[in-house]
C-alpha cells in the first residue's frame, strides 16, 4: 500500500547576527531564498527642529528565519552577517507561529 509522502513542515527559527550586521545578514539570506522576518519599530525624534521618523529593530542583533526539514543548515554558517542559530542542547529552537 502506497502512503502519501508528507511534505516537510517549515518552522520559524532565530538567528543571531554579527554586531551591527542585521541588514547584511537579512540581505544575504533573502538572496539564498530563505523567508526572513526582522520586525521594526518607527520612532519619532526631533533633530535640528525637524521631526524625523527612524526605523529601529525590535530585536537588535536577531533575525527570524523560516526553514523546512529539507533546507540545509550548513549554508547558514557561512552566510555573511550571521553569527549562529540560537539553540539549546545542540538543537535549533523552534519559534511557535503564534509568537
């Protein structure tokens, strides 16, 4: 009896970036075809009497990435701007979709 093959499920994981290289890491991950998410906040400041809006990262130094079981984790290690995958006990930590 043939069983239908299950499609690999994808999940969100957290990457720590090298200092001040969040945008660089996200750019290179996008080029590799990964789905990335780096939430930002808009903050208003007044400089030289002018109101300016600045985009600041909600989690500086971190980028969320969606990976599936068949994606290569090895390519992340050599991606410019990426320091490492956040893991506990040697296993990458999944971030629930609800978060």
